[in-house]
C-alpha cells in the first residue's frame, strides 16, 4: 500500500490514527461532545473548502428557525440539534482538493482495517464465550447503538475489499472481504443488513433485462443463504427478525411497528399546519436524538446540564408517546419499533423545503462525482466506493437518526470526501490544471 511521504504523510497518519481510535473503540462516547471540532479540524487539515450549497441550506435553516419561535423558545433543543446538524451539512457538502487527497483514502482504510480486524477477532471470542446477538462488540463497545456502528463499518470494509478484488484480482482482498462480511453478519443488525443489501443492489444494478434477472436470482440465493446461516449461528436472532417482518402484516395500530406509526403521526399532524409542514417545528422539537436527549426524563438522564422540563408540542404528543419508560422497545420487537429516522427528523424539525433541498443537493453532488471520466482502474474503483457509500449513508438516514450519530457518520462522510478528492486528483492530472 503506497502512502504519501514526508511531513504531510506523518501529519495525516497521526490525524487518521487518532480519528480511528476515537471512532472505533470505547472512546467513541467522547465524539458526542467534540464532534463539531473533529469536523472543523478535518476540514482544515485536509484543505476541504465550502460550497455555496452550504449557504443555501443554512439560509433555509435560519428562516425555519425564526418561524419556529411561534411555538415557544426551546433553546437547549435547538442548540443541541444545531450542534450536530450544522457541521454535518458542512462536511457532506464541502469540496476536497484533489492534490491534497493523494493516497489518503488508502491510509484511512489501512488504519480502519487494522482496528476493525482486531475488534472483530475480540468479538468472535466474546460470542464463543457467550453466544447471543449483543455479544459481538469487540472494542467498539455497547454505548448507544451497541454494535450497530461496528456492523456498518464492517459493511463498508466488505464492499471496499470486494470491489478491490474485482478490479485488481488480489486474493488477499477477497479474503478480507469475506472476513468483514461474516463480521457484518455477526453484528446481527437486521436494519443495517437491509440497508447493505439495498445499497449493493443500487450500486450494481443495470437496466438490461438479462442482468436484472441474473441479479434477482443472485439476491434470492443470498437471502436463502443468510436465512440458514443466521439460523445456524443464532436461532434466537432469526426468530427476532422473523417477528419484525411479521408485524408488517398486522394492520392493527396497537401492534403496528412504531417506526411506521411515527411516519403516520407526521403525515397526520404536520400537513394540517402549512408553516410547520413547509418549515418544520424547530430543531430538536420532534423525534430527533436531540429532542430525546433534552426533553426525555429517561434518555441521557445523567446530562442534567442540558435537560429541560418543558417538552415541545410535537415531541410530547407524537414522539415521546412512542418511546418512554412506559412504552419502550422490548426484546423481539426489533428496530422497527424505534420511531427514529433522520429524514423524518428533517421533515418534522427543519421542514419539507429543507428536506427536499438537502436531498436534491445530495443527489446533484452524487451525479457530479460519478460523471467524472474513468481513465484507469483506480478511477473506477474510487467511483464504485463513492457510489456505494453515498447510497449506504442516505439509506441509513432513512433507517435511524444517524445524522445525529457523528461517531458513525463522520467516518462514512470522510471516506466519501477522500474518494471524491482522489477522483479530482485524477482529473487534475489529466487536464494539467
């Protein structure tokens, strides 16, 4: 693996080593408190520049925020939401410079591979000693989303090395890909597995009939294989996921998954008020992580300094009612009973205008990067990695409140930006500019 040299290499190597240590071990709890500073340091050290897109989205946010005052002033809710969302927007829509990204994606993946590999080995030992679906955590730990983040990291590494094998035909990459795929399965993150499969389909899909039929057959085979593999490794986990799926067939509201009820509540409550529908009820006032941290007595009870006794209207009536001490998720309920989704949060708290603008800008950026010319296998590899991680990230935003989980999103966005910058480097070399 060829890395950049000299002082620049040493600086970036130290930066990435510290970053991976923070994002893949028990230390990740600290990221909750320093996430914006991490984003700013990365922007500065990697020479990422702001794009006009950030300004446009910030203007929409300011307008929406001012309009939200008519519901009251929920300062802590607003500030905590801004603390996570504003740096996220900057990172997603910044522009890397190609000449400053040479070799950095490989360097980042190199450290990520080492730390995750060791963590997975520890996870296998943990599972052998005590086989249940929460025991595979390694050094990642059980804080907040337990090992879901570890499963997500394994998914990205699985794709990275699988694509590396496809393009460069190195069998060590195939072995690593298989190892990280098994580790992904051992995370027993059903929602993440769905997002992974969907991202794989959307990454590889073409519109010729023969390839679609071939892809369908392969997916059926994969599903059957996963069914028996999970059933063999952990029958309780298989039953857990079967129970999740069976809930979709029950139309009674009392037993309907709460994630679906949260969407139903949004469609019931927000469209009846045009201003709230278009511009939201205010940051941290509906079903975001910020809303639960500040306004829920049970969630993050130790963070007294940011707690508020008052509960925003939409949070109190349409989110807290679904997730509290008297109505929390129980074993075998599954992730579908957790009424969280970053896209739903954007719709409810920042409004339809912001959400549509965010998705349009995200898609335009995605197309812009993928439209860069491919002149060598390295370019195709970078494009494929960028495409997969872009799709995977946005699917995770639909799945849960990952926009406010910087310990997960910072890493994924950084991979995106380094892949994007490396493609710009290729174009820079071709154009001679």
